[in-house]
């Protein structure tokens, strides 16, 4: 951030928008005091949040008045169960035990998770975990809420429900919302703050007139805007977007797949799916429908199913060695950190090429190209875990594109990405698909699915509804 100044009056909702790496999450960390108390940084200027200067006040004082919901809900969890997680913050605020059950139930009701009180956090889907993290925040009743892409892992209906809940919190809390799904929340904002890639304030003011005035600069900076103002929104794929399909053998064949995690309820309940070579498929459905679990099965990253099988290019998946599977299919995890294996961005991009024994000259040429393609050159020497969430996602996708597999399975590939990067990534996937690479993409983004996928496969409750 550079020379950043703004005000949010008490009870208002301010929408903070900007490109990936533009400082949005850094600002959130600064307003909560995590910068500089726990993350060292040079900070100058004056900050006031709920009447406190977070850089000077004790962290416990700030936590009682300013609550933050991170992009990754796992970063906020401190316990093992939903009930304990919601009680944890109340215990730290010294709330009397007799008052806790009512506050916990009220918070769960606010996010539509009443039946999850005794669930283990490890069994939650990404969207469920995000809502529980929000409930833990609401239970503490902070004056200021800082929400860093809170709906990133939520399906469209859950996103609408979330913002319906948020509308009831306006006036009771001052809210700073970092968000990409603007069609669902634009009407809630009292003001909008546009950050440029250089960490400076690009524009600020009342949402609609401010955006209308600065639309060219905002689009050039890669900032998402509501679809009614986005010239790229809802464009169908061109007629020549897709290659011919090859169905003998198909890239993926799933037969009567049943799967449950240990000590858990069934997640997949008899999935049948056939994906020809050259297809571009969007897996869609509500949270908990089984999209991520099915995607993991396609890459052979889960134990064998209780029933049924997966075939890749005609071969039973579990007859293949790990090396053979890795040569056929690349997988991009929903959480980028789950796939990082080195301590340097450059080495992360080189890893899959090196384990395949590619010549070092080829490795260097390919990595240098990927650094430019995914806007990571200035971060080449950094540890992957120190990147912003958007940068981590770009790196995770780049590592999979390095190896050139015939099938790419991506779990929420555009999560946390700004407009320019998301479209650049999707155009890259389209180009690979036109070369014959089969693409399977689990996503909640109806807009990008409609613009880039050849077809949509919808799941609900572990079953395929439409393919």
C-alpha cells in the first residue's frame, strides 16, 4: 500500500476492490493489527478501527472489536469441532458459559448452519468451512467486520444467502468487504474503494457513479465489475472454440462410483460419467455436492472407492502406477498450499519438469515463460507460502501447466483471481483444449463456465443430475 487514505462511517458497508496482489488482504491484516504485531512490515500513517489504532493496541483489544474472515477459513480455525470453534472466541472474551449456547445457536442460524453444531471441522466442504468461520466471528459480535472474499468457496445459492445475511448486519456493524462476486453484493455497498496494482487508491465514492466515471481505468487494472457494466460478460464460446471429440477411448469414464471418507456419510452415490478426449467440462453444483471429491478421484488422489471404478484413457485408474497417473493427468487443488513442495517459486514451476528428467535448458526456458505468463517474475525467489492468495493460485495452475498432461483437472482455478488474470487463465485453458487437452474444471462461477466450457455437468448430493 502506498499513501492510502479513506474513511468508512460507522454502520456503513464499504466494498474494497482491486487486482490480485494489489494490497487488499494486506490492508485487512493491517486493520486487524496482525500487521505489524505478527507479520513484520514498515507501517507509517494513522489507522483507526472501532476507536483503536490496531498497530498500537493490544491484539486482544483489537480482536474484541474488529473481526476478520480470511480467504482460507482453515487459517482461522483453532479447534477440531464446530461447537468448540464458536465457543473459542467467546471464551477468550470471557463470556459467561451460560450465555454461550444461545450466542452459538444464533450465529449458526445467521449463516444457515444450525445442524452442524457437533460436526468435525475436518469433514466440512470448503463452503461449509467458510460459513462456520463467519459464524465464529458473528458470535463474538465485533463492531467492525472485515470480510476477505467470504463467498469465494460458496455456490451461487449459498452466495445469495450469505449476502442476504450480510444485509441484516448492516447498521449493526461497520463492514469492509473484499469481494469478486459483485452481481450479488453491489446493491449492499454504501461506498466503493478501488485499489490499483501499485497499492494506491484509484478511485473512491458512491458505487455506481464512481464506477461509471472510472470504468476504463478499473477494467485496465484487472478489477472485476458487475456484469451489466462488463463488456466481456456472458459471451458464449465462439463456434470454433472446441476441438473434435474422441470417444474411443474417452479421457474419463466413471462407472457407478460410490465413495465415503472414513467414518463419514457417503459423498458420491453412484456417479456415472463419460468425458470424451478433447472435452471441456465444468463440474457444478451446491456446496457438499461432491465436486471436489469427484475431481480428486479423477486424478487418483483418494483411496479406492467402496464401489465402482474410474478409467483414464481406457485404463482402470488403480491399475496405473503413480508415475503413469501423473503423466496422464494434472491436478490443481482448491487450496493452492496443498500442492506446494518447494521453498521457491522458480523451483515450484520447475519441479514437475525435473522429476520427469527434462533437460535443464528446457526446464529454464519453460519456467521463464511461465513466470511471465502468470505474472510471477518479480516473485520468482520468494517462498510460495508468502504469496498473496491470488498469486498462490496462479502459481498452482502454472505448475500443472508446465508438464503437458493430456487431462487437466482443476478445482476452482479462478478462485481469488482478478478479472484480467482469470480471463488470461481461461484463455490459456481454451488454447490447451483446442490442442486436444481434456479440461475438467470444478467451479461455482456460472459466468466463466458459460463463456468457456463446452458443457456443464451438475451434481447434487453425490449424484449427477445433468451432463
